[in-house]
C-alpha cells in the first residue's frame, strides 16, 4: 500500500526485464509489459466483472484449492487494486465469444485490445528481489503428493488456515472434507537433500511449520500434531522461546526423524520412520503436511545470463560475506530470498540495506527527479467561517446504489444542520469527480466536506488532496463508509442499509461541523548521525550514512575500533575477516564525513527525532554534539559461563579462543590429538535463554579448519540441534565427510567433563547406542553464545525498551526490524540480537538507510492526528507521559509548575493520553472529544427516531 | 478501560454484557463478522436498554446522567488514570489482577460518586424523604445517609423534618 | 415487531475498521444494527464515550481493536 501510494515509486506489474545496458548510475533497462486488459486508472475494484465472468479457472493464488473467474484479482488487498484478465482462459481473448465483463463494468475499464508494450527506463541502480522458487513436483511426489489427496504442502495449509482463504479457515482433508485428527508435518522436503540438488537448509521451514501447526490448533483444537525434524532450527531472535511456548501450549510432539515416504492405508496415511535410537516406528495420520523448502527462483538463470551476475551452485545469487547485498556486477544489488533462503524480518532488513546501497551509489543525484506536489495556499478566512458543509453521496456505480437508496440519503443529508450542498456522484473517486469536487468547493464556498462512499482507509488521502487543491485544509473532510461497511454487507436488506447510510452520514456531518483545520507539522532535522559502537556494525552503518552524504559522529568506548570482529580469524566463505575489518577501519578513518571518537562514552541523550543533543565523554573532558538520528551498534559480548572449568583449566577454551589458537604455530591445538566441541554451553535455557544463531556455523568452520590443518586429529562436536542454516549446511556436510564426528545430546542429559589422572574425558550419552561414551579430550572447545552488552544504561538514556533477554527491542519484528519504538533511533548488529557477520553487515546498511530518511527529507512531517495539551488545564500529574507507548509526552517546567507537552514528532495519535487525562486537557487532532461526542449524540437521534416510529407502527 | 466501564454499568444497574471489547486484525474479516453478529445476537437476547434490568426510563436517564458526570469528574479520572499507570508499571495485565485492582481502587469511588450525583439530581427537583431516595436509588440506608451527611457537611443540602432539600443561599 | 437493538461501535482504524472493510470486499453479510465511529486506536476510548452512548440510548456498545 505504502509503495503503491508513493509518488516516487512506479509499480510496473506484468513486466519482464529484457535488456540492461550502461553502467552504474546510468543504466538503460528494456522491459516488456504484458497486457492486463483492464485500465488501472478506471478500475474501481468493485468486483462486478468477476461476479459476471462465466469462465471459471483454478485459483492459483489459493494454491489451486479454489476457483476464481478468468477476470479476477488475487486477493482484495493486492496492489495495484485492479482486476486483470487471465489471457489463457478468457473467452473473449481466445474465442471472441464473450464480453460480459465489459458490459457490466461501470467505469468502462475493460480493454480487450491491449497489446504487449515495450518500455525503456533510465535507472541508476538495479535491485534483484525476485524471491524464491518452488520445490519441483517430482520431489514432492516422493512423499505421495499428487497421489494421495491428504498429503498437502505447507503452502496449501497456509491458504487453508487463512480466514479469507478457500475454506474460510476451516481445516479439512481434501479427500473427504473431514476434520483431520492426527496431522504430521514433515520438515526438510526439498531442503538439506542432495538427491534433489538442494543441499542447503531453507532456514524458514522449522519456524513456519510451528506457526502453521499453531494456527491449525487454533482452528481445530482437537487435532493432534506431530512434527518430524532433522534438527529444530529456530535460531532467530525470540524464535526458540516462541517455539517452546507453542510446543507446550498445543502439546505438539517433536520427533527427530527423517520420514522417507508416505503410504496410503485405507483412509489413513502411514509413516514409517526410524528414530535416533535406531527403533523403527509406524504411525497413522489423517493428513500429512510437507514443509517445502525455498528453491532458487525460476527466473534466476535467465537473469544471470542477461545481466552477467554469478549464481552459486544452487542457483541463488552469489554474494560475499563482506558485501551480502552486492552481486559481482557493480550497480546491481540483491535482496531477499534470491540471495539465500530467509524469513520476512531478514528479507526486510536486506531490502532496507539495499536501499542504502542505491542511495550511496546515487548520492550525487539525490533529490533530482523527486516528485513533490504543489498546492495553493489555504483559504483561512473561509475555514474560519461557520461550517458550510458539502455532502457527496457516491453511487459507486451500482455498488452502493443497488442497495442503498442514494437519492434518499442525499435528500436526507440536505436537511441536516450546516449542510449547504448535498449531491450524488457516480464515482466520487474518478478523476472528473475530483475535479468537480474542487469546483463545487469554490462555487459554494464549502469549508467542510462529507464524502459518503467507501473507506477512509483507502480513499481519504485522495479526497484530502482534492481539498488541498481547492485551498482547504486536508483535515476538513469526514467520510461516511456506506459501501464496504454498509451496502456490501447488508445487500439483503436495502431498507436497513439505507437507514444505516443515513445515520452514518448524519454522524459524519455532526463530526464534520466540529472539525478544525490542522497544521501539517514539520520539524527540521539536523543532518548529522550519531553512531554508537565502533565494531563491524557501527563502522558499516557510519560508512553507509557518510557515503550517502551525511555527517557522522562514530563513538567507540574502547581505544580502538573493531569490536568483536577483532577476534575472528576465519570465515566459512574463505574470506579473511581481518582484511574485511582492516578495510572498514581504513575507510572509516579516511572518510571526511566521519568523525571518530574512540575511548568515548555517550552520556545524556536528550531531544527527539531530528533534534537530539548528546554529551560525548572522554577522560579528559566532554563534548556536546547535535544530531538528527541515532544508530545503536553497541554490540554484544562473548558469554563466558563457569562451566567445564572454563577460565581455570587451560585445556578448556571458547570458540573465539580457538580462533586465536588457529592462527598460531604450535601451542595447545597442535599438541592435542582429540578435540571435543560442545554446543549451547550456557545457552538455550542454560544461563542464556536464547540461541546465539552463529555458534553452530562457527563450530563447523573451526572443526573444518582443524581438519584441514591436522587431518589426523579427532574432532567431536556435541550438539542439541545443528543450526547450520542456509548455505552453511554445505560446510556441515563437508565436515562430516572430513571425519568430524557429530553427536546429539539431550538438554536434560548434558555432557560432563571427567578427569582421569592427567587426561580429560567427556562423558556423553549416545542416542543410537543408548550408552554413555567417554570421549578422549585433549582440548575442550565450548560454544558459549553471545550475551547482551551493557544495553541497560543506554536503554534508559534513549528511553527504548529491551527484550527480556537484554537486547534492544525493535519497533516491529517484520515491518520495522531496525527501528526502535523511539522515533529517530535505529539498531543493528549484536545490540539487536546475536547474528553472523553477513547479517550484521546487511543490517548495518538497513539501519543507515532508515536513519538517512529523515535527514534526506530535511524535516519530519507529522500527520495532524497527534495529541495537543492545553497547558492552562494541565495539572502536571504525568499520567499521560507514563502511559504513552511512544515516549511522546514529556513534562516541562512552565513558570513554577510542571506541564505536559506533546513531542509532536514522536506522537502516533493513539489517544491513550486523552482518554486518561484527569482534567480533559488533551485533545486529539481530528478525533477531539467534541467530535466523537457529537458523533455519539448524532447516533442518539437514530435511537430517538426509531423510538418515535415504533408506537406508530403498533398503532397501525 | 473495559473493566472500569463494565463496573460503571453495573453500578448504574445495567447489564455489563451490553458493552463488549474484542479484537480482529485487519486480515480477519470473518472473525470480525463473527464478532459483530454474536454481539448483535447477545444484545437481542438481553433486550432493550433498561427493560430487563427493571429500570424505568426516568431512573435510567437519571443514573446515566450521574455516570456521565462521574466520567468527567477530576477525582474519578485521576483515580482511573493513576490505576492505568500503576498497571502499566507493574506490567501485570492479567484480567484477574486488573479486576482486583479496579475493585479495590475504583469501585467504591464509582458507587459513592454515582449515588451522590443521583441524590443531588433528585433533590434538585424538590424536597425528598429518605424513603424516596432509598427506593429511587436502590442504595442502602447507610450509603444514602453517608452521602447526605457528606453533602450537608459541605453545606450543599439541609434537612427539614423528614425531608431533605438543596440549601439555598 | 421483533426487537432490533441499536448498537454503537468504536473501531480501531488499523484493526477492526480494516477488518470491517475486508468483510465488505468479501461481501460477508452481518446484521445492520451497528453504527460505526472510527478512532485511530482503542486507546482513544474513554469510558465517558461508552456511558454517553448508553445515555443517548444505545442498547449495546462494541469496541473493536
């Protein structure tokens, strides 16, 4: 929606890239745009065409579980919200035989003659975000998919559990429409499976299976659900916790087994599988769900040939750890699942990050072709006059008019107080109706407008723009929703619908009379960023902001830059982490827009988005800086729990210690014959509650490095779940091939360190043998996880909350993954959550992209729905400030007393302050007490009217 | 908010089930329809406002007017706001805990203020006996006496024989 | 005549109001007894709005977040 509405984003659907020439900053792209056969400027998405279209086709959006018409829209919220004709099935296009849709289309939007079109675009950068592909059917067929109707894919379950899906959220078996009682989820279908060419882990399936299973349980509480895993890979922020909670709440059974095949026995599906103790089981289910992986996108190879970009061996875009968003071709970037399987939060992070990449590349041209709309000045005099309300009652073709008596509503509205004009409109959102609205406002000197039509959610911005064109403040409109919430939902009772429409119009008029012009608040922004933390995350963020053209203060507590990355000596990709770090440090130090403050801490951050003031303290004195935004990149620290004699016994190391050991000649490592690694020490409920995401990769990496250098040494890795997600699954497989021995241990039976004379042994229960093993151990390496840094103090300074685990809590996990709830403050790297280097670097750019937005705009614009405190009434009790979820109200001294004040730039307009103010001193823009009470009072007339009618009917 | 509103309705003598708060996300149209349909059905079952509760139109208006006044009173609003603040601070949003806190901190205040407003409204129409007040408000003798004493202490009402009336200056 | 209750609803712009729109798009049908006041968030709801609604004669009040 947001993308659809931006005047600076053109969405070109049904298009394919055919050619790209030129160089970074100056590309020419040739597109082929296939016809939609519906004119998007005319279509009002009323859906009449679909209702009349006689050609039924399989609904691909609903995974083929439903039917739709040849002319259709995939789902109601689709952008653009315009219907389209399926070329393959349309009777008119194929047989010239039908044109029902064109006949019933009110606004004449159908264009059967539309032809494919070629378009040429001049662009500065290219982003490939082509997503992922589907696991081939033949892989699914191995599990009986296609043969047994009750074997479904997770995508199909997604549609089935959707409340607006084909079954309206009812979970039924396709074979007999019965509710399944026992359901099995099979993980790793088309993932971690070299036999189908997909050796990688699809990363997202463990989590989505849990989500789908939970939703199924919500819909069908009696269902029993078993999930079959190879490993449970829920390594994202808060994922383990969510997973465990779901398992406990819904009683899922989690089974470690790879189910090789599915058979139909009678009406049930039989699964035969071997668990890790070597026992064979056979169980029966009513439904089997295949958790399908993320394949490489279908179009990848064609694009790779066209653009000269490299793909990895699985067909995804090849990128480096140091530059996770860049292809090998300068100016062509990649984001999302095409770069490797990933979930929504990671994809959104990459999308933000890639925006920063483009913004860096095109910094010089910033603002060149930006579209700004100009409006005439407001007619303040007219606005101040007594309300002169114009009511426009929309037919919306037949959408409203076929149910609601729109003429009656118009005549009714004409008699309401303050109404000087009441008219009907065929399509109030059409361009000519908009022009007419502007004309009528001027002609009748209207100063308040009521549009009785569709939803303000979708259409208010459009009408507001027309108001502005007519010289009226955009706040002076109120919409009565007589389509989506009236005509469409009371189609069977036109009389009641008409009454309701009249009531909603009366309520809207009552509110309109009390609307006040609201100033669009603009707050200027200081074009400087404060980046806290000089590790990989902080330095990358600082560089990106600086390369985008803004000044940066980069603050590092220690005397040198580099953070945790200083201790990492190798990467799975083969890149040298120290070189990556050196490059970062050199570029940061050379950059004329970055001022580095090492040995410095941040004290006292005050202000709000656009206008922060902070004190930077050094032992020799402090400095005050002004800045518009803050990026928190304070990192984390290695967890060093007192387990297995860590810190006392010099044969016990952490993985980071081992990284150092691996760069030395001789030393403990070279003397050791048998090396044991233990995963999750002090993590996942043992000290730290969460998974640190990168330890499994790190252990596999270090095990491989040992094996490469000393092939004869024994390396054991004791783990709970190997979480080598994405392409690092390759390294896990390679390690096993190289002879590294992986043994799973149970959380309740942790390995123990045993001393036998001078030698050490690790005791661990082996699941397959059912016995305890004593592994010789000359060197014990612990994967200890990442603990949060000292975030608490900073969290108080900046008034941003932490998660229960002590990391910064993002504003929204999926939509705003690098923004904190406090506006103008962003987070990246380990301060957000433990993660590997490539993800940190992508996230740093994401934070930089977000941080640059207010600076590039130069001001922060606040929708006028914000709260305002009448300080004459305010008693300074501070309830509002404490209740505000956004820290948008502060207490200030006015004379001798404390008064509340809204920080307009941070306010979201929720109104919790107003509803809890003891002295009613707070008013909400557009939703004042007076306006809402006027609506309620107007509602009361409906009651009175009915009451007056009733006795009459009785008398009759 | 929901709990407090329900308790106000109770104090007025209305079925608190006439007020409902529920949630549906933007994607949950069927759930929304369910909510609206269920609620409409529920209200149909309960019946017209005041009728099943045995409140005549006049009493109902009187009591709701008192409740309206209550909702704008500083004392009530401060207590309400402070309670919300305390709940947020503690972070315990369980319904039981909220209900307990509302019961402790707000319900006595709601009852007292409502009764006071009602009695004032009744007195404004002319001298009234305690018996009339008791039957109109449905409160206990103790409660009514306490309110009358409070009002008379503040010099707002006087007693003449068996009848009470507002003090005219 | 059967009792047709008069219901006032307060819907959150982001949630229930949006769900109500989607219900329309999907052409679901529901009883026509409610009238809607849109608010930006249920946090806006003051107990006095509810009391006011009953004062003016609502038989029921629904808040949808």
